C-alpha cells in the first residue's frame, strides 16, 4: 500500500490492524505566518484522513511493515509461506 501524505509528520500517522482490517489515519496541521511591516497574517489549517483495508487471510499479519520517507507512506503486506505454494498448470484436453 502506498499513500502520498505531503506535509504530514510521521508522528501524526497511526497504523493499526484490528480484526483483519488495516487502518491508516492521520492529521495534517499547517500553520503559516506572514509579517510585513505593520501587517501580520497567520493561517492555520487542519485536516484528518482515515482509510481502511480488509487484509486477506493469505497475508502474514506478524510481518506487516511500514516506512515513511519524504511524504510517502509504504506499508508492506507479505504473503504467508503457505499462500506462496506453486501454482499447478492444468492442461486443456482436446
């Protein structure tokens, strides 16, 4: 799973796995200040997000890993060894 989260700090992101559902949630907090002579402007904006994904049984829930770099969140969901079994090719008979 890839999520572009520009302007969000890693500490403002929460990733949980509960009853087979992976949830990504966070909050963006932006504050801008502008001072020019007698003029002073301050803007604040906040926004939250929440996304949930059903995790298939073929995913090894103990090996889910997340990384965050330059605004890009990456969550890796590796498959269990059992789900990586060889696929059997079925021939078509004529």
